[in-house]
């Protein structure tokens, strides 16, 4: 019988290539979070279901569509969702997490942890938020020129394209708009600068007039995405410093009603929207902060994109004595249209401008339920209710007992 002896060298470790020294976290069964940027076409889904399961902690990735976006990117069955677009969601209600993903449109950045690591971390009492970078979001800033200019200068290596670093004048317009010193410019007015020369960028800035919108990232954020092969886009941005905010209005009906009219009209985007009009003085609508000309984005926590006037009115009347609306003023509506993004993508659960939280979609009963998608038939004006906006919580006679809630994406 032969005996193979492996020697340990403190400089190079164990000389058996099949063995490796690992950190304590690995020995405890806790791996590292993984990040996936999922991008789909408007006619596609992301190709996975998000489950809340009885006897299983966390938001669980299930039912990966064969060949779908999620599977192609590398998501695994049983992964636990930790972050959506840089927001920690493990502690959130299941339906609030669903809303966050839905509001992301056609692109979403997810951070997940494999099921085994998640359970191990929970059993050890780990704070899962501490396993994630503090801030992985680029920043979207809207800068208004003053007498001194925009308050920043641009430098780039000679002979290169698309690599622009910003120097920011202290207390200047850019500084006041939240542009961090030494950051990297990624987009100008909604367009990538990756192919721009310094001369082209200078020309674009001059053509911008008195206002510019910049997508910028610190060196740490830029490195985070670059090392993972992910593209930084405005859809992932921190917009907390923008002057344009989605507002949440909670109205409780009085004896004379809410005190406003809802009018269907053309949007700045060229489509049709639902607008608030004739706000009566002293009634609940005005007291909640409603302004004439505001566009309605969501009713009771659900987007109304794709709904016509009658369908929106039905949503507002769904609760007899109260309603919660997400709205945006005309200037904000025009701004988000100019950069090609929905303002709903950037509504925070605890938006400082509103001081309140996004309403959750209520279940019709306290019982476990499945989220099902219902698509209404074409009506007399040929509107088709968008499936993403018609989620209802219903009882399922066929649901498995271990599943509490689920949502397909």
C-alpha cells in the first residue's frame, strides 16, 4: 500500500491541486452575491417567476423559462433575490418587490444569492445588506447654466474617444445639481458619449442651451460594472438629486367627493394620458397636493400605462372612499420623455418628496394566493389592456401547498 503525503507550505498553500484554502465564509457555506443585468424586448418577459414560499425564507427565483433572458444570463432555480436596481429588497413585502421589477420596464439589475448560501447566512444571523456594495448606482443630474457656465470642465486622454472625466467647480451649477468631482461622464441628454471625441462632446454641450442632463458614475461604480461586464445605463440611476419627482397623493373622499376631474389628453410623448383637471379649492384633492395638469401614472399602486379613460376611472372608483395616485407635473413628464424613461422607474418606496410609502397590492382575502395575469378583450375604442398592468390576486384551485405567492416576469 502506498501512502501519498501532502506538505503544507505557508507561502503557496497545500501542494495538492485538488485542495485549496478558503476563507471562513466559504467554510460556513456562504457564497458571494451575483449580479445580473437583464434586458428584454417590449414583447418579451424576463423569463422567471418570483415566489414567496411557505417554509422558505426570501424572494425565490423559480420556473426559469428555457432559453429565456434570465436563464441565458445565468440565474438559477432557488436563487434568492436581494437587490433590484441597487435597492435592497430582502426585507420588503413580496408585492412591493414585484412592483419594483415591473416598474423597471425592459431592463433590470438584480443581485441574488444562491439558496444554500442564503439559508446559511440567515442561520448565522448575517445582515445580508452588508454583503452588497453600499452604492452601485450611477447618478442622473440635471444642470442649469448660470453666468459662469455649467460649472464643470471635461478632460480625456489625448487621441481617445468616449473617456471623459469631469472636474466640478465648488458651489457651481454642476456641484449644486449633485455632480460628484472626478466622476466619469457616460451619457449626455440621454445619449451615450462612448463614441464621442472631445470636440464632438464640446459641440453637443454648446447645442444643449441652458440645461443639460448628465449620467455620471464615480470610479468605484464604473469599476463595479466594468469588472462584471455590465453596461451602465440611466435606467439604473440614482435620481434623488433631480428636480423632477413622482408625487404620491392619498385622497379620502369627503361629502362633496374628491374634488377633481380626470381628463384624457395627448401626452408630450405623443401618446394619450390621463390628466388631473379642475381641482376644487378646499376639497381633498387640493389638500393632498394635487395640481391641475398633473399626469396620473398609477392608481392604488398599479401603473395605468396602456389603460384608457374608462379603465382608469374604474381603478379610481375601485375603493369607495379613498384612492392613492402617483402623479407627475408637466415639466417632469417632459423631462423623462426626453431621456426615454418612465418616471415610475424612479419612484422610491419612501420618497422624501412624499414622505410616504408605495402602496402594496392588497389581496382579496387573507389566504395564500397566486398572481395571475388577465388580459381584457379589445373594447369599443380598440384598447387592449396591457398584461403587465392587469395583475389581479386570485385564488388558485391548483396551487401547490408550499407556494404562497408568485409572479412571472
